[in-house]
C-alpha cells in the first residue's frame, strides 16, 4: 500500500509539478522591452534633455547583464552621434534601480531629433524617441 501511495504522489507531481523556468525560458515567453522617456521632450535651443530608460518584461524578470550601452542620436541634415560614454548603468546599484539607464544630452542646434538606446550590441533596443528643439524667438 505504501508503494502505491508513493507512485500515486509521483504521478501527481509529474502532472502538476513544474520545474522552475530558467531566465532564458521566461524571456522567450515574455519579450524584454526597453522603455525610454525624456524630460523635456521639446524646448528652445540650447536644450538640455535628461533621458531615462529601463528594461521590462511582463513578469518583471531581470534580463542578462548589460555590458554595452549605446545611445544613438539622429537629427537634421544627416546628424548622427553615438554616445557610449556619459551614460550610466544603475544595474548593480540596488534592487530598486535595477536595469535602469540614464543620460543627459545638450542639444545646441534647432531641429527634430530621434534618440534610441541600444544595449548589448543590439540584443535590446528602444524605439526611437522624438525630441523637438526649436529656435529661440528674439523676444524670449
């Protein structure tokens, strides 16, 4: 009788018990997004903008270690700049700021810009974020 009980419990566990999923399996079920915001989004030149980004998933699972942080800034007249220095990865600072990235950028020229954060050589990317820098009026 004891053997039957053990076999019964093992059968229940095989049907109902699941192994803990690895991070890779969780990421496959729930894609990682890079959420990017900026403050301010528009203003008069020169404009200092503070960018913040974080990685998120449906289940709030922390993704891989981020070794490469690249901000791409595209603007008028074919302007393109990569910023790899001057950004900060708060990934290892604390649990509250895990997978959080920050950069400040000073836009000197008027125009419409798009800023994108690329992590780990393209493993994770934000959508391009629009920034509108306007010419300061003479009476301002």
